[in-house]
């Protein structure tokens, strides 16, 4: 049986280092519905980039978080509701994958 997901995570990735004469930067929005996709998106976010997460279930926002990706991992700036602790497992998986890649 193919079930539709009742929720998803919306990631908004914000460009850094914009200058006053640049046009207003628009965040890139990526929706993910499973852990593997979330880890892949986190791995693709470049260092020194801000991003936020909205957790949505049944079309209602149940949590939000603000993060900053540095060269090693994501720094948690703010988490509320269902986002509290939400990225712990994906970030651990990302860190392990990066360590394995560095050992090769």
C-alpha cells in the first residue's frame, strides 16, 4: 500500500555574504519527507550558510529551527516545538558519512 506522508520538513537555505548593492537574496526552499533525503540536503549545504527548518504535519507548522552550517557540522541557533532535537540524528549520520569519506 502506497501511503501519502502526512508531514514534511521545509528547509530554507539562505545565501551568505551579500553586499548592500546586491538584489534581495531569496532563500532556496527544499521539501523533504524522509531521513535519507534530509541527510542528502544537509550534505549539499555549503559551509558558512544559514538555513531554517519548518516541520509541517497535516498542513500545520509544528516546529521551527534556525541553523548555521560551518565546515564541520551545523550549529543550532534556535529550535522550537517539534524541531527541538529534530536534527540530532541526521547530523550524526552526516558527521559519520563525512568521517568515512575522509578515511578513504
